[in-house]
C-alpha cells in the first residue's frame, strides 16, 4: 500500500469514527422520544375490542395506532390517546346515545358524523368503552393530542386554557 492510500484510509477511519461518536452523543443528550401512544388493555380486551372495531368499521372514519384509511377523508378525531382525554363512563354514554351530537356537537355534514351505536348489545358498548378508555398518551404528548382533537372537532385553532 502506498503512503498516500494509507493516509487516506486513516483519514476516512477518523471521520467515520468521529461521526459514530457524535451520533451516539446526540442520542444520549436528545434521545428519540418514540411513539407516545399505548394501551393499558389486557391482551384479551385488546383482541376482542379490536375485532369489534374492525367489524363496525370505525376505521372508515377514525385513525387508530396512527393508521388511517387512505380512502376516507373524514375529519374525525384520531382515537390514539383518547382515553387520556375522556373517561370510560363518558365513552359508554356517548356510544349509547341515540343522538351522539347531543353530547358532542358536530361541524360536519350528517353522513360524516359519528353514528349512534345505541342499538349495539350493552356488552359490546361496554367493551368498546373500556378499550377506548385504555388508549393512553404519554404526558409529554398530552397537550399535542388535546390540540389535534380540538382542532378536528371544531375546525378552529386551539388556544390553551390559562390557569386562572
Ligand atoms: C361515519 C364516520 C364515523 C364512524 C363510522 C365512526 N365515527 Fe366516531 N366520530 C366520527 C366523528 C366525525 C366524530 C366527531 C363528532 C362528530 O362530528 O359527530 C366522532 C367522534 C368519536 C369519539 C369522540 C372523540 C372525541 O373527540 O372525544 C369517539 C370516542 C368515537 N368517535 C369512537 C368511534 C368508534 C369506537 C366507532 C366504531 C364503533 C366510531 N367512532 C365510528 C365519525 C365516525
């Protein structure tokens, strides 16, 4: 190997080494926070509720686990983290309402609004409510989730509440 080639190799090794150390340092000081959404549901609840969710085609309008039906362009709120915004009792009442818009007003045309699930057996409404309540978001993403939900629901920009 010629001296020039050797120097070039050493140079490359030093640059690559420096880049690796720098990346490691970046990850150390500013770790990727990852996905903020999680569920506290038992595997059984998750399995049963997700089968029901699929059968009832909730995903025609809602995003969950950040998956969205690409064909549907309905501006319904995403359900990721929704259990950190509302309670299981609230979900049960909402799903049981003959007119869900009496609980949560809609800004959408009737065909895009949240349908009533009052006709479902009580067991299924309870199952969905328990699952929705289990869809949590980490604290560091709570305010973002609240903002996205508010803006989807109202079509207006979100103004954080002051503490007074
Ligand atoms: C036809 C579209 C559509 C379908 C299907 C649908 N939703 Fe909705 N949903 C909406 C819309 C739109 C809203 C917002 C309120 C409104 O505009 O009526 C909403 C609101 C909600 C909310 C309240 C969200 C919040 O901001 O607090 C929950 C929870 C919810 N839906 C769960 C479900 C579940 C569970 C299913 C399936 C059983 C389902 N939805 C099926 C359109 C739909």
